[in-house]
C-alpha cells in the first residue's frame, strides 16, 4: 500500500503544469534555433552567390541534416572575395600595361622609344640628327648630345 501511495505521488508530480510549460519552452527554443539555422543558411548562401532560397528550404525541411549537407556542399568563397580578386587582377593588368603607351591616331600599343607607329605609320618621334636617339617631335635640342635640331 505504501508503495502504491508513493507511485501515485510520483504521477502527481509529473502531472504538475510546470512540466507542460517546460516542454513548451523547450519546443519554443528548438523552433527559434531551427529558424535561425534557416536564416543563417539563406544569408550565407546569398553571400556565396549560390541558390539561397533552395538551401534555406533544404535546411527548413531537414534541419540539422540539411545544415550539414549545406556546410559540405557550399561554395568555398564569398562573392565579395571573388569581386575583390577580380578587381585586384584588373589593377595588376593596368599596372602592367602602364609601361605601354598608345598611338594617338590608331590606339594600338606602342613603346616609348618608337619612332613610327608600326600599325598606322604615324610619325611619333624624330631621331637626333647627330646621335640618332629618339626625340619628341617638339624638342628643339637633343637632350643627349646638345645638338640643335
Ligand atoms: Zn598608329
Ligand atoms: Zn643627339
């Protein structure tokens, strides 16, 4: 009899409303965490320029499992990194091409010491009458040998 009474007391204890609230609380927290996963996946996928809605749906449906699959399959770099890297490459190309000038009439690349454009034959420089160095067309005297032009 004592045992039954004891058992009843345990049952009473677990029928207290506090257990129900506790379970509601846990479920509520799990839902919040779950939705955070979905939101995080959506944002991360968009930053990586991959299908954000698709991955958010996968995580919404499969929860932890979906998140793990996403973490394995997601592209390794953010879209900002890609843009940044492209800009860097463009900048390097600009620096490299800065050594070249362009022909004022045809726009083809020419070098600083070209006398004539190899493409359109435009005269770019004159040669010094004394030392044969390339001179700008408007120079009156050769800066290398002082010869009057
Ligand atoms: Zn030219
Ligand atoms: Zn000269």
